[in-house]
C-alpha cells in the first residue's frame, strides 16, 4: 500500500508518492497566484471550462458587488455533461446506493445521465419553465435530484434546493421567497429502515404559494393517487424528446439559490452565479482532492446543503469524475454501512463532517476492523472545527495513517473551499485548516478592522479580489447582503468566523455571531426563538448552544410562559412543534421554563449569561441587567 504522508514533528507532510500524482506539488503556486490573482483566475477559467464567448474584463468590483468574467457566455450543463460525452460517455458519472440493503446500487454513465437530463429539460420547458425562472427542488439523495438540478442548468432556470428533512413550513417560506411555480419532489425516501413521506409535507407547503405543478418522483409506493396539480416524474420523462439544446447564459446569470441561516429569524437566499461558481467548483475539486480520471469520490453531504451542491455533484461532474451518493443514514442497518460502501465501490476520495466521525468513534473501532479501506487516498472534513482527538482517530482508523486529511473551511456564501492544505503541499496539522486557496486572501482583524498580530484571535475576513465562487447577493434583498457581509469591516468580506493565523496557516475558532452548528448544520438561534414564540402560551424565549460530544453543539432553550406552569408534556409538545416548523435537526436538547430572562435596561436578552450558567461559569455582565434576580432563579433550576 502506498504511503502518502510522512510525519515530521507535530506535522504531517506529503510523501514523494503523493507528490508524484499531485496536481500541485509545491507551494510556488501561492506566490504565482498572489502576484496577480485576477490574471491567475482568468487563465484557470479558460483552462477549466468551455465558454461560448470570452470576456473583455476578468474582474469588476463595485462593492458590495463584484463580477467575474462579465460578458462571457457559457452553459453550465455543457461543462458538467456534454463535453465529457465524446471521451467519457461510457464512464460512470453517478453511483447511487439506496438505503435498503435489498435494493441494488444504481450506476449511471455520462451518456445515460445526459439522456435523462435532456429529457427532463424538455419536461420542464413543456411546463413553461424559462431561462431565469426559479424551480424549487425538495428531493432526497436519489439520482433524480441530480437529473433535476442539471436540467435546470441546461435551460438556464435557477434551482432552489430545499433540504428534504426540513419541515413543510420551512419549505413554504422558501417557495414563497423564490416565487417558484414548479416544485420537484418525491413521494418519500428511506431513512433508518423507515419510509419517510415527503408528499404530505408538500401538500401542506404549497398552500399559499405560486406553485402550479408538482413533479413527483415515485420512490416508495407505486400508483399513489394525487391531485391534478401533481404529475409523475417517470411518466413525463418517458414521453419527452431526448435532446434539449442548451441555452447560452451570461457568466453572471444566477445558477442557483440556496437558503442559509443568519442572525435573524428569516433564512437568506444566497445566490451563486454560473461562471464564477463553475470555475471555483472545478478547480477546488481538482486540486483539493487531487481528482484524476480513475478516482471515485464520495462526499457524504446532502444536496440540501452547499457541500452537497459543490462536492457531491457539481465539482466531480465538471471534472468528468465519478461521484457516489447514498440515500440513508450512516448507522443503517449498522455502523458497518459506510465502510462497506467505501470498499464495495472502491472509493478513493472520502469527504465528510466531524460529527459523523465522532459518531463512529463512539460506536467503536470494531466496525472498521472488518473493512480494508485500502482504496482510500485522500480524506476530507468540513462544516465545523475538528478537534485533535477526532482528527487523529480519523487519520489513523479511517485513513490508516496513510491519507492526508484535507480540512476545508468554507461557507454556503463562498461556494467552494477557501482555506485548506493541498494534498501535494501540506502541511496536515490537527485542528489547522491550512492556507488560503491559491488566488484568495484572508486576514484576521480586530473590531476596528485592523490586522492583528500573528497568532492573535480576531475576525476572519476575505480581501479583494474576492474569490470567483463567492455569492452574488441575497435573493431580492440587497440591503441584507450589504449589511451582513460588507458593513462591519469596510471593503472586506466579513465571514462571521473567529480565527488566528500563524505563518500563513489558519485555525478557525468558530462563529462569532448567533449562528450555531448542530451536527455541521447551520441554524440561527433567532429562527428557533421565532418558532418557539409562535407556540400558544409562550411569552418569550432565548436559545443558546451548549457543547455536545457528537454533534459539536446543540440548542438549549429558555422559555417564559404567558400563564400557568410548565409540564413535561408541554416540553414534548414544544419539541414536536420545532420538528414541524423547522425540522428535527433544530430540536432543542433541553427546554427550561423560567419566570424571567436576564435582560439589559434596553430590553436585550443576555444570551451570554444563559450560556455562562449552562457552562457552570461565573456569569459575565450582571451589572448591565435590569433584573439580576432572574439569574439566581435560573441557576437554581439548572
Ligand atoms: O463556522 C464555519 C463552519 O461552518 C460555517 C459555514 O456553514 P455553512 O454555510 O453551513 O457551510 C458549511 C459547509 C461549507 C462557517 O462559517 N465551518 C465550515 N467548515 C469548517 C468550519 N469550521 C471549522 N472548520 C471547518 N473546516
């Protein structure tokens, strides 16, 4: 078995074996890119993608907006599919592993996938979908979700994928914001051996929206009867023509919207453009995972999140690679499942979240011992900080002390990874993400926006020219876009993450705002509070997070009732209410019923004090409270 890394002190470095096959073998690339990042990206955009028409000016900046490759024309689907058909038509593009072990793995070649995408583009056009329309997609991890998103890109429609575990209410909000007329969904899917129905949630969600047709995939039960608003994915695709001429689009036209949580109660529709995003997805996939023609990549993220968009689907396909997706949970029918999938499908690049690794750590090494895992070459992590113990376990038990861990730091807003070590360059150090990706620049600043000294913690910001994968606004909300990312630190993109930099290596310390990461999923405490406050007899509430051994952090809520006393059943009902309004991932691990919340004179709830109490720390800032007695009351019940 090839040795890909060597240990020197407390760092790991790429061995000669990996350097031999690495696209990037040394750190010269950083200096080259730094000299002129715009020229660097200009060359990469031309080299990585097929363009119908080139651009005159590579980068235009008029903050808070900036444009890459403006004037350039291309179609995303040509880049993800058509250009591979000549040489790689029979190569497997997608491997789909259904959850039930009684069902067979499905493989689709580039030719097969392309045929389905063309047909489905015709289905959408027949339903009146045009360039620039928003199409909503509420599908689980099944091949149809890839067919649907690619068909949108072929037409030039903007897809808006909603995580299938989200509630009907969460889907409705997103349908209303995007004013989608078409929704693509499924009757349901399998999860932990059970049937999860989506159609019931769809029926509820579309009331009061502009949705005129729902295209429904038949995953669970044959011949289910639906209202006339519903049409069958399978029947429509069967009838459709097998070629759809791809529409030429402007580089700066939107490719998709993806909603994410911020500091307010309302999710933001992050918009990504075609040319910049495609360029960034292509190169970060190729270099971060050292993707070659014979690689098989498995990114375990759901398509409902940005990681699923970029590294489960778009990045691998733009590179003509083979990507694996799995419908179900890691522990079904037991903790052997993921390792089985790796061995059976000869996966070489494996990319997952620290939460999943911690779950396997807890389950025990015995599940890994039965598996070879000898095809793995590179392993990656994303979504939350990875602690040293988890890093080392992942490195030794999964990567067999052979595969470098690529710890990628990025966000829904950034489209692709911005900070990580490259496989052929290194170094690989537990808890350190690495350098800024070539052609991008980050610094750490204090509250005044001034750069801090090496090693000092502060706010992580990105400097101009901003990376090509960066968002192009919040859907129909320019003010929110400006205020969120470009207000606090002039001319710098505010990541809302804390970090420190030492010798250009970046360590992320976590969010500095009210966003929490539960099992790597991004949630806003305000969104949770809004949902709780809507329940009957709730006066007000405050949500904070506490550390959790598996999920990283989990929400805890403090609730003040309008009248009467709390009961155990009320706690249960409230948890159910959260499941219904947001989704089970947002369910608080504990609800405390209190008489009063600690508040400042201006009425601001002091969440930090609640956090102090939960962590058994001395509460900070008691002097500013108008009701200091509330703290004693709360301390008594915890
Ligand atoms: O706090 C950072 C954390 O996840 C946030 C972004 O969340 P989301 O938009 O859902 O995208 C997640 C997947 C790209 C960041 O602001 N985060 C992401 N990756 C890392 C991380 N924190 C530490 N280390 C990482 N590798």
